[in-house]
């Protein structure tokens, strides 16, 4: 088979039966036929692990008891059979160990966010990536939407003029009650400091909002002022937060992330305003991008329709206008881009601009720093806290 047409072979750690995000990753990875699941270590529970692997059609010898066995035994397989990258879909506290084991065994890594349990681990991960030279990607899903890429293109081109204001909000309502006491596995680990880390709301969804704000605006946060709360009694981690932002261009911003906004689903919204106009995008209406102007009527751009000018947005659009593309397709765009990077590496060629357009170790470092700094700032009487620069790791 021609190398450019081969499916890239994926292994998965986590995502066994009863897990939410693992199944999303698998569906997205295989949506376009570019990626094939060939092995996995899906659960620490041996029976659940075997059931999960068999239900996915894997042979018994490719269903591993733990990720360490998986890395070792896959590396021993012939080059044309072994997995080529690992998808990590476990709770936060195990991301680092799995990623390091994969990199040491010679495999590329695509990880769910946040990249690690702590910023210190993220720094160590960056050093490991640099020393091994293997590929690394982070699934900040919302960067995969075509209209998000169109918004980024328009701002980079200067359509709005100098950016002055960035407003990003991510309200959810699913933790308005104590779901962690109702045998809700997804709630329980996200609110457990031993598994989630120092934050729930900022660690789970605030970090998505922070990445989206920087990705689309092209700006970097330089200072934050935070107010985090646990509004449902008895919780050890934040379930709500508001953060003031300062950017390297002098622009100002506001970020809110909450898991206790009763009635909300996943209502992520981004608004960016420049000298000449603004733009607005909503995750619950992802195929629409609004452009708003000082001197003329507002424009509505639609995925796949005339007026889309970003080549990368066009590259990441599958269907004709009027046929909605959503969350799974955005996820799939990240998997396709990562598979494209692996193909380019196999052929000793540079990856295309579209395939390079996926969050990597810089997003991992900035994301973990954002989470820890938000918690630190929220617990401090000091107003502004400086955001670090991670250029030395890149």
C-alpha cells in the first residue's frame, strides 16, 4: 500500500467501558479512515479491560494489562505492525507517566488535556520531548473547528485592527448538585484533588477557554487576577471562577469558567474586539462566525459557504454548507493533523501548515501554568500575577 494512504496505527491508554472521553477520541480518530486502533490498555480492572478491548475488535494479545507492558511489547513488534502513537485518555494524575513511557519507547503521544498533573511534570515532559525528538500533541478540541480557524486567520490578517478586548466564557451546569455523591464517575474524579490536581473548573474547562483565547487572538497572557470559588458546600476544588486578563499587546480580557451554572450545557463563547470591529463564536452554534463592524452591517460567515478565506479552515471542512459539523469533527481534525505529522515524518518531509496546526507542548506548558496560577491568584490578596514565558523549553 502506498505510504501516504496507510492508516496510522494508534494505541490507547484509558477509555474503557463506562468512560466518556475515550469513546469520543476513538470515534474522532477513526472518522475519516486515517487512523486505526490496534491496541490498548483500557482499564486497571482486568476484566473491564478485556471486555473493552474485545468489544473494540482487538485480538487478545493486543489488549494489555497495563501501559508499561503495552509500550514494551508494542516496541518489540515489527515496525509495520506496532502502534505509531499513543492516545492518552485517563484522569490527569496518570498523563505524565504514560506520556514519558511512550516517548521512551519511541512512540508519538497525543494526550487529552491538561497535559499533566502539575506544572513541574509539564516542564519534565517538555524536556523529554526535546531529548527524544518524538511528536507530541494536545487535544484542545475547540481549536479543531473550521470557524475557529477562520477567526484566527482573520485576526492574524488584521481585519479587526489592533485587538483591544478578549472575552471568553465557559459555563456548564452539570455540577450544580453534588453529582460526586451520586456514583457519577466523571464528577468524582474531576473533584478529587488526588486525580484532578489543584483545580476542577479551571483545570477541566477554564484551560480550554484560556487556550481558545490565545489561539484565536494570537496574543499571549502576561498577567491574571483571579477569583475562584467552591460554591457547592463540601467541595475541595473550585467549581466556579472569574479571571481578569492582560495580554502582551496591551489588550485586556475576561475569562469565566463555571460548572454550577444551572441549565447550561457546554456554552463556550468567544468574543474578540479590535479597533475596527469584533467577532463572536459559540461552541453550541459552531458553524457560525459573526463579524461586527463600526461602519457597516454585521456579517455572518458559515462553515463551507462562500466567504471562508482561511485555507486551513477550508482544509478542515468536510461537508457542503448547510450540513452541520460539530464536536466529533473538530476532534477528528486534530487526529487527522497529528496523523499527517506522523506521515510526513515517515517520509522525511516537512508537515504541511494544516497538519502543524494542532496544540503541542507550548500549549501544554501554558495550560498547566494557567491552572496553577489561577488557583494561586485566587488564594492571594495580591491583585496581579505574572504569567511565565516557556521559550526555553521549545
